[in-house]
C-alpha cells in the first residue's frame, strides 16, 4: 500500500495527513499524539475516525498541522483522517457519514467592523 495523503480544514487550521501501514503510531508535527494534545477530549476527536472504522492499530499516521487553535487543529485532523479512511475503503463512508465526520464545518470568525469594538456590537443609536 502506498501512502494516502489527505487535507482537512477547520476555521483557520489546516491539517495534512499521511496514512501508511504500520502499528498505530500517530505523530503530529514530529510529536506524539498525547504530547501534542494534552486533553482527553482532543485525543478522542483525533482517534474517532480510526476507532469507528476499527483501524486504530493498523495504520501509522503522520500529520502536519498549522493555524488556528488546538481544538480547530484537532477537528481538522479528524476530517482529514475521515477522508483518508474513505479513500482506503469506500465502505467506511457508511459508518463515518452518519456521525458527521465527512462534513467540512464552514463556520469562520466574523470580521471586526470599523468603528466598533467587536464584529457584532451595534452601532451607536441616536434618536436625533
């Protein structure tokens, strides 16, 4: 099997995932998974596509991720891994699609408006 390369995005985070046959090692920016993501929730999010398709111990995953915060990066990795699992075996789509793991979340931060403190603060109201 050759190396499968997929890209996932979330907010401003971009993750490039390289999946190859191996023993289940996940490396993110040349660090181990548990060293890069310290909370259990983020580790669970990254492992979710592998656990649902029962491929947790079958593949080695190498990830390059940049931009955004740690939650956005974890969700970008999750999307890229889900896409890689579908590229590996098309039957994985039936387990990943109902969980919403193949959908790119389009929500982005709204830009700040001129003359205002934040994006959604109302303009100064004056009756006269």
